[in-house]
C-alpha cells in the first residue's frame, strides 16, 4: 500500500486528535505509528505535511509507540530519516531532532543499552558545540537554528537523566564564548552544572576536574553513564523557589571542592552571569535560579558573584526577573542583600503596587510579593505571618483597600492592612487607631453591601472572606474582634438568608471568634418569633449554634416554631435542632417537645424521628446518647438472617439520601400564556420510578412552586419535556433549588439534591395580546405614553454581532415585536409578571451597535434590562 495523500492524512489526524484513546482502540490505531514513520520517507508528501506528522509525534509519543521496543524502533527510524536528508536547506531537520529526543525520553528508552541513544547523544552534543554543523549535516544557513535545537534537546534529556552531561561541562563551558546561540547553551550549561553538583554531593565525590576538561570528541567512543546511575533520584523541577527540606535532601553541604575546583566553579558561574543580560527575561530568571541553587548549598561559597547583577536587576520592570531577585533574597538573605537593598526593594514594590494602570494579575503579583517578602532578619517564630519591619504604614498609605477595588485586590490589600494592624498593636504605638478605624469602616461597608436584599451572592462571599481574613490575622486583638462580632450579628439580623455562609464561617474560624459569635447568633435567633418568614434559615443556624446551657430559650423558640413547620423541609430542620440539643445532653423540656412533635407533625417520617429521639433521651445517659447519635464508624456485623431481614425492612421504610440519578437542565422557552413557563429537560442515568421534583426559590422572589411528577424514567429512552409554571412576585432572575424524591427498582425510596437551576431575566418575558390588524402603532404608542410619569425612561447601547439587527431581533425578540420596519426600526412590547411591562424602540443600527430607547413602569428592572441588552450580542 502506497503513502496516503495529504487529504487522507488530514482526515486521519483530525480523527485522532478528536479522541486519541478511541482512535487507538479502533482498527486503524495499531498502524498509525508505523504508517507515520513510513510516509516520512516518501517523496510524494510535501515537507509541510511531514512537519504536521512530526508535530503529532511530539504531542502523542506515548500513544503512538507505547512500549520500549516500539519507541526504540521509532527513534532509530527517525534518526535514519534525519541522516538521509539531502544537504540542501530543509524544514525537517529540527522537527526530526525534537521528535527523536521526545520518543527516547517519553518511551523510557534513554540508556546505555539503547542503540538509538548512542547515536543521538553524540550527534546532539556535536551540533550543540558546533563541531558537526557544516560537515555533511545540513547547509551553513541552518547552523544557529540547529545548535539551538540541539541544546534544547540535550537540556530535556539532562532533566530526565540528571548527570547525563556531567562529563562534558568543560566542553560546554569552552563553547560559551564562541560564536553561536548564547541562551540555549547558557541554560544547558547551568542545568548540567547544577545536576552534577547534586549527583557528586550524594556520592561524596568532588567535581574531579569536570569543569577543567578539554574539548574531547565523543564520536565513535562510548558515552559515560556513571553520573547518571548515581543521580537516579528525583530532582526538583526548575522553579524559582527553594523548599527548606530540599537542601538537606540534596546534601550539597557535604560537597567540599578543592581550591582549584572552587576557582573553576566560580569562574563558570561568573561567565554565565556576565552574559545573562543577553537572555530573555524568562531565561534570565531560570538561569539565576539554577546558579543560585548551585552555590547555595556549597560550604564556604559566598554569593558575592550575584552582587553585580543586583545593580541591574533591582530596577527591572520584568516580573519574572523581580521574582528571581526575591528568590535570591530568600535563599541568601543578608549575605547578598544589605538593609539598604531591602529598603529599596520594599519601596519599589510598594510604589509599583500603587500604579493606577496596572493590569489585575500584575497588581496581585506585587501585593503577593509584599505579603510574602523575605526579610533578612524576620522577628517572631518561623512561619508566622508578619509585615516586613521596614514596611511602615506611611509607606503603605496608597495601598489601603477600598470597596471599589476588584475582590482579589481588596482581599490582598486587606491582608496587608491586617498585618500592619497586628504589628502596630504589638508595638503599642504608631497609627494603630487610624488603621483600626479604617479597617472597621471597610468591614462595615462590606457588610452593608452583603445585607442588601436581593444582592448578588458574590458580595456576601466577599464579606465573609474579608471577615475570615481579619479573624485569622487579628485573632488575639479584642479591640478588633468585638466590633467584628457585633457587625456579623447585625448582618444576620438584616439578612437571615445568609445562614449557610455563617455556618461555613463558624466551621473555619478559630475559638477566639467562634465561641462569642455562636453565643451572639444564638441570642439573635431565639429572640425572633417562631413564625418568622425566614424560619428555615433560623432553624439551620440554630442547629449549628445550639448549646445545652441555653436550652430554655432555644426550646421556647422551637415550641413556637413547631406550629409553623408545615412542610417536610421545615420539619427536618426542626428535628436537626433537636438532634443537636440531644448531643448536648437534652433535658425535661426537650423531652416534652419531642413528645409534642411525635403527635403533631404531619410527616410520618418526622413523627418517627421525634419518637426515636424521645426514646433515646429517656433510656440513654449522656455519653451513650452521644455515641448513638454520632456517625457510625463501621457497619454492625449481622448475627443472623433475621437481623439482616429486619435491617433491610427498616431500610425500605426510611427515605435514604443518595446521589442524583437524573440530570435536569433548562430547555428553550416559549413565550405564551398568562404565566412564564420553564421548560425542563430530564435525562436518567438509571431507572427511576414515581419521581417527584420539588423546587424552592431563593429569597422568596416567586410564589411557592408546585412539584412536578414523572411516573417513570429509563436511560436511553427520550423523555417528554417538563413544564414548570413560574409565579414571580417581582420581575427578577432567580435560582431554583431542586430536590428529587423517587423510588429505585429495588423498592427503596430515596431523595437527592440536584444542581440549582437558573431562571434568567429573559425567561420571564411574555407577549401582549395581539392588537387588531392596523392598530399596532397606536397600541404601542398608548403603552409608551402610559409608562410616564410613574415609570422610568432610559437609553441603552446594544452591541451588534456579525449577523446584524434583523437576525438579533428574530432570534431573541421576535414574539414581542409589535411594529416592525426591517431592517431599521422595531417597536417591542414585553409583559413582565406579575404586573409590569417593558417597551423598547430599536432605532437605526450603526456599525457596531444599535441605540435602544426604553420605558418601563417599574424602575427597578432598569439594571436587568441593561445587562440583558448588552449581553445579546455575546449569545449569537
């Protein structure tokens, strides 16, 4: 069979990239690697097509040649193709070198017993040192690209086999000052030097004159694998950081080179540093890390060689180089950086972080550098967070957090502010009062935004993140914690719907804040009437903060709330509070409450639980009661078949919680009828019977929703769409919490929580009744005039996608068009339940958008309308 055409290869490669595992499992999978190597030799395929085939071998070598013999054969074939290339310029030489290197490294072939390795390594070394270029291996014009590629290949192989190039340090060093690419050779020499020092320190040997070796030929000789065998242990990836555990693990302090070796080592490092300014910023950072690593662990080797570089690097605007400087400071401290250097670096970081035009990632980087600044002489125990001593509040005046900042920036600046407050409090002087006042004002502003009824969840999350940060940094300062506790209590009083946030917050904070906050929240909950609309949230909070020493007030609240727990969810929440009180020891009042609940709860499962809790309370002492209510560590051994049958019978009577066996999604909407209807698509992963879907709307934006029933669902069978009527109390988007109650094929009744369903603003749109023919303009004008003066009027710019205005209207607004003069003008009337309307005039479109005049009789929907119109173009 001859070689495939370009079109056939394009189709084959497209199928492989779409799903490599599925393609390799098919009929053509086994032959792909063999066909690829075969067609690389064909003269019928263009070089561009062959480069595409080689790119595939670089991305998926393990899939194409999964075992060692296949990888060895593939590398040998690639080297044969490389050697047989004609001497004219070719775009295949560099990809072939990269492909052969990748196959050897990924296939586990690299070693002294591999024929392909013994061929490739001398070739790469000769190319990297410029000895084989121009002598039968490509034209002169490809010298520098081939040298750079060979250096990159050797660096990859040295990373896989540390010590591979240890015997050629002198050869690589001699080429550094010669004509050729500087950056690849510098990085290769630095990596080989670092790995050799590690390997030699582990074996207890010195450098043994490796840096002073002359230029020797490896052609026809054998490669020295001695250092590779000694350096088989894993080395840290090339990243600019030095964990404290690595120095001891690598044992560089054990290496004591001779004076001659020290001179050669320092000369090699100085030679690399002198030419480092010619490298790209990323390469310079990596070079500094490798050389710093090489000198850090050597006994008696001061890092003064880096001092000339600091004059250039302390003023750099490159973030990678700045990161490398901070890594050097963390490694060498006062041995390399004076106090003046430290002050200069801190001042530069502080001023740079205040620049108003910084991108967000850069801004966060500077703030992170300030928060993690490596000081020369840090005070306090190791690992404790503290602001740098030279970072005074006056210097950070422009870094104070504000409500206008991005959330990540606000939290980073708040972290810095907390560290400054902690430092000033310990010193009992300075502007601590001003910093504390600013901190309290900021937290108060965050709480006010989180307390807005109907506000976005992100504001509440940001408020609790900031509170947790303050509690973590200032846990031992009552002057800060007391107003924080009071403010959080007021936040819960204003918005009980944040109870899940409070529960999570209490789980994470330390005891200094947890105990007083629990007490304040408990007092806040039990002081509410039991018939509060937010009863669900009060019960959830009370289950977290209930304690035995305050049962009287808690029981009074529960007794008042029991009469209003009409649905199953509220009854379960009430029983959770009873369970929490049982863990605290219970009492006579709790026994009376459980007896009353066992009689009056509507749900039989709830009555059974209340009766069970009463029996446990009456018959078990405190320690045994806690064990009975605690989580089971292991399933009890069944002593007889009768016990097994009884246990299975009990399991059949209890509603069990399980993972959701169905997927629920929102389908396309149809704007018709008196109420908006959400169309739901349901898909089953396993058979489900008697399915009941229950929906709960957050913040009570909509009237209670009726459950949806499905008799049977089976995987693989198409299910009819489900229709959920919505009864909005105000025209606003919402999230629907979904619970599923169903029966399994084995007869068990289970309930599961499904992911929340979003109800978008556009899902609430309804059309007006169609006016008589010819009366549409007057009908729209009458609605337009009726909106004022009680309503609101605005103008919005609606971006247009590539399809234009007519397509945008037909896709999103066609059911609501009253008057149309395409493609220049549209009058649109939308009815917003329960009793609002939205009118739009889409005027003549311009190049990148269309001006929209709008009126509504409900001014609160204006922000929602603006967001909706601005997002239309993005959905096309």
